[in-house]
């Protein structure tokens, strides 16, 4: 029997960050600094999401000179659906506020 449980707060934060611009490739360190999560938390989350088919992964094609290529991540269509399915209704905000979870490509 497969157990289904709600994603952790950290996983939801990663999904939120990725869904803000679902077509954009992101790298792990960028997500760590944006979300205030440690690498030991974020990389296992990214790996699990990728193994479940919710993230596309790849290597940076043209890294900066003297720096190794970075591993990149972005939501798949299934990842967008998953993110939307696990989003909480957001409280109303003013028009100058940042977009709420699920906005942009994932909500289309």
C-alpha cells in the first residue's frame, strides 16, 4: 500500500520558488539563498522531485570561466500541476505585492 502525504514546508517552498517562473532553469545554490535553506535540505528535495518526474534536470551548457558547470532544475508540466494541487489559497494582497504561489506559467 502506497502512503500519500502532504509535502513538507521546505518542499512547498521549493515548489513555490520554481513555479514563480516555471520555464526558467534554476540552480540549487540560487534556491538555497532565495529560500534560506541549507544545501543538506534542498538537494534531497530536488532529487526526490526529479525522481518523481516533477522536475527537469540538466547541466549548465556554458559555465563561467574557471567554474564547473552547475546542475539546473525547472518544473515539468506534471510538476506545475503538483505545485498547484498543493498550493494554499493566498490571502488578498495589493497590486504591488509579489505574485502568489502558482502564478505565471503554472497557472495557465
